[in-house]
C-alpha cells in the first residue's frame, strides 16, 4: 500500500511537470521573453502577432525562430538586437511554435 502511494505521488509529480512544460505562455514569462515582447503590442521587440505575420507561410519558420530565440539576432526588427536566451532547443522550438500561432 505504501509503495502504491509513492508511485502515485511520483506519477502525479511527473504529470504536473509535463503540464507546466506544455504551457508556452508561462514558459515565455518564466524565461523573461515578456520583458521585451507582448502578444499584441511592440515593447522593446516586436509583438508576437507581428512576428507571426512576418513568418506566415514559411515552412521553416519555427526552426528559424527557435534558432533566433536561442542564439539571438539583430537587424530584422530594427537596431536593438535580441540577446541569446537561456533555453533548451526543445523550449526554443515550443516558444517559436507558440509565437507563430499568435495571429
């Protein structure tokens, strides 16, 4: 009985962790993205809606954007460069896919 409770607790913790990881808006918040970007208005960087419009119809957009999220970039949206971000490749791809869905 005690071992079943431990297994149940471990499974619950795993599901909770996966649920948090699959919330890209929360990920954007915790990784500091929202300090420079908002969904529908320009702050320091472009709005996510503007990014989605710029990359619309490009088949490799999520990969391109994920690379920019990880490594940073400059010159696409003006003179202020975007610094590299401390995200894993999977997090960068999740964020990029979410940003591109903001229409």
